[in-house]
């Protein structure tokens, strides 16, 4: 009986140990719950980024579970979404903030709840609040590079004779389509393209500068109006993104331009490398676009996010480096596409 009792006790102990191991394994395989807050899901680039995050999730279901929210360009709505994620005790927040002026208060709220945070794409006016929270950082681009690459496309078009000095005033007459008034990325894309052209001994003359908030419809309307005023004196349209570039082309096509006649063509350059822009370029309707790599951005958010949640150094075992701020990671643009 004593032997039987001892044997029973040993069996019970072994079963308890196995049960603990099984429970530990179950705990370990629970994926990280990451809230992804998008400023506007129907923005082409943002929708593309979302698709790449979904692909990562499908390939790593045991590691990550993305929970997507669309703020539809409404900061109040996004604030409520953040509250919901905090109550739901997510492990990580990826924030594409609507209003960059609200960044400090939003970061503080998330900091108070000790949730790792990565802001991406829409850069706050200052990164100081991110610096104050050691579980946060910013992932964006070298915005000035997009401007430099656009200038390279324009210079090549001038050299090849596709952009001519139509009114013989010795300057490149351009219209600039900007993203948002206070958006740092939009500002740098605009400033750097013109600066780079001037540094390459190309004189420039700004016909008009229109803020269209990345919108195709706004760009189409503005170019329709500007074409009626300036017509064939427009030598190039420089757009902060492809959506506005396409809007500009649609306006030109209604005037009989950019549909195949080389004598009735105005160069239009954009940024993002969207599917629609690539088709426009292939058809000869658009000059070119800078490739904004959504896949690389999604991969960076995933890899850095895992490190933050696991308590590692944010960039551990990655190829990424911080910029001079110490909290910003910059994903380079991936070249450009131009028409043949």
C-alpha cells in the first residue's frame, strides 16, 4: 500500500509538471496584439501598407495579430480608437496620427499606460515627446530624398528634350502640388526638389503652389483652373504624391494634353509608385514617380515592434539605424520609374 501510495504521488507530481509546461507553452504561443491606427485607409499608400502588414500577419500568425482602425482623417475618432485599444490592453500601438499637432497629448496618454508605441509616416512637429518615452520611436522616410529624386527625373527630361523652355524665359516654369500645409514630409519633398534643381544650375519659376492634402479630386480641380489661366506656359507639374499627380493628368487630358501627342504634353512627376501611376507612366501619360516602399515600411514596423514588446533594444538584430534625433528610423525610397 505504501508503495502504491508513493507511486500515485509520483504520478500526480509528474502530471502537474506536465500541466505547467503545457500551460506555459500555451501562454508563449499567444501572438502579440498590435493596434494599427491608420489616418485614412482609402489613401492609396496607406492601404498598400495595410496589405503588407496583413501579409506579414498571415506568415507569422503565431507571433502577431494586427487590429486595424481607420480614423478617416478624423482625430477625434482616432482618439476614441486609442482609448478602445488601451482598455483592450493591447501589447503594441502603431500610430499613423491624423493631426500632428495632437501628437504630444496622444503620446503622453499611451505613455501613461506603458504601451510600446511606434508612430509612422506622419511625422510630429517635434520628436521631443517621443524622446521622453523610452518605449516609443518614429518610422518614416528621408523626405528630402524624394525631392532630390524628382529633380533627377526632371533634369533627365530636360536633357532629353522632353521638357522645353516653351516661352523662352530661361526658367523652368512649374506648378507645385503640395500635400498638407503643416506636414513636414510634404514640406521637405517640395523644398528639396526645387533646391536640387537650382543646385544643378536650372533656374526655376513657380507659376502656382496649391495645397491639395494628397487629394486627386483637389488636384484635378486646381489644374483645370490653372491651365485656363497659364495654358501651354506650364512646363512641369511637381506633385508631392501620385494621387495628386494623377488628378493633374486627368485635368490635362480633358484639355487634349497627355494623351499621346508629343507636342501636347506637360511633364508630371509624383511620389509613391502606385499601380495607377505606373499604368499612366507605361501609357506615356505621366513622366515618372518616386518609389515609396510600403513593403519595407511594413517590415520595419513589424520587426521593431516585436523588439519593443519583448523588452529588447528597438533595433536589435535589424539592419536599421537611428537618425541624428536618436528616435527616428528612416526607410529609404526605392528609386524611380519613368516613361520610355
